C-alpha cells in the first residue's frame, strides 16, 4: 500500500484561504505579509505539520549544507568573535551559515526560526534559554536540531554550549567587595526576554547579599545595550545622596558608556568610582583607563557550538552540554575605594 503523502503547499493554501504565492512570501519574507494573513498561514502550517520541501528533505535525511544562527543584535561586538568562530568550523565542514537577528524580540525570533527552517537550515544556533512555549513547541514538532549558547543550564533535555552568567557575575562582584567596596550599583541590560541579563543581575545581587559586612546595592538600573544609555544610567546613579563607589555593568558597552559619561562629568575612574564590565570585547582594552571585566570564552564557545550542532544534525545521541569557564580580568578601572 502506498504511503500517504505529507501535507503540501496547496493543502496549507486551502486551509488558510490564501494563494500558494502568499504562503511562499510569508515563509521567505514574513515582514511583507499582513499580520492577520501571516497568522492564518502559520496556524494552517502548525495544524497540518507542513514543512517546506527543502527543509523537510534536509531534516529527514539528517544531511544539510546550511545551518542558521539567530543572535539578538549585531549593533555591538558582544557576539562577533563567537559567531566568527562558529562560522569558521562550519566552513571547514563545507556548511554555509545563514545569520539573522531578533532585536531581543521573542516573536521576531520565532519568525526568523521559521524562515530559516523554510530556507533549508538543517540546524540552528540560538542565544539564551528564555523563549515562549510556542517557539519551543515549533522546534520540537519540526524536530529541528539546535544548540543553545551564551548561557548554561543543567537541563538534560537541551544542549547547551556556554557559561554560567550568574556565577561569573557573582564571582566578579565578590572580587570588588574584597577590595573594600561596600556601596555598589548595577547597570544591567533589559531583563524581559534576556536570561543572560537577568542572570548577571541576579549574580550581583547574590554576591552583595551573601557578603554582609555592610555591603549594599542600589536598585538595579535596566537599560538597552547602547553606549549612551550606559552613560545616562551612570548619571542617575551618581546623583544619589550616597553615590556608589563601584558600578557593575551588564556588558562592556554599558561600562564604556558609563566611563565616557564619568569623563564628561569630571569624575575620576577609579579614584572616585570603579567600573566593571562583562564580556571583554575589544572596547575593554582601548578605553582609558582599561576596563576591568569578565572574559567570556567566545571563540571556544563558537567552535564548540558548531561541532555540537553538526553532531546533532548527524544524529549523534551521546552529546552532552558543555559549561565553559569565564575569567575575571582586573584592569585600571577598578581599585580599592578611596578614604
């Protein structure tokens, strides 16, 4: 008996009440399709379990020459080295990388995931662990191989190649406290939809809370990852009746923004306030003074994630998550509090 064929593009078109051309446009360029129409198409695709032919063939055979990486932003360098290392390993394997961004928008991430799978991406590199149930269900239902990076969780159901953001931030904060600082502040990235920002803030809070000895933390200031917003947060913190003597920043961009504003305000770093970043991107070593920060293993992480994703696509069932170490890098922006 002949096996029934899977759902076709025409089946989806009939269920959604649109043309096949509209479906192709929704899959290839979803932002150009009206939201109500796109939602009908997506509902029909989910109900029928339809997978575009190219992507379906690639996933069914566990062979593909294309993978996707979806990162939050290309506006700064926090992902640059890791993605470059990721691509280099793929190049060696003859695999092409398709790159997309989300602007930290979970709905946009899901649209990008669907678009990459529709274009034949046989696996995905995703950043972080926080995403809506709809996204998780799509990945499971379509059996899309993926690796999560820039974070780590002891979760056997998912494959991580990353580091413990909370632990790294906690250890960096403890180093600052051990220098004698007791009045600390935190400039964080926005928490919603960003588990890395949340974990780094939590690590700072945990370090200050557990240290005792009069250590206190100003309310955490959350801003977008832009230089000027780091500066604005610095201005706000230093206007307090008892300004902090040390400021922990969620990444080096925010820290560089704070240092720039300190210079504009005539505030000496580190004599009047110490500033600590996170990531150790290029800006950390070119600002004056050089920025104390947490070094993230971007290159090793990117290479390992690529090898793990290729293994997952090939059907390797024995892969285990990898937690990579971070390193605190003391530089000139950090010193013991004066007085």
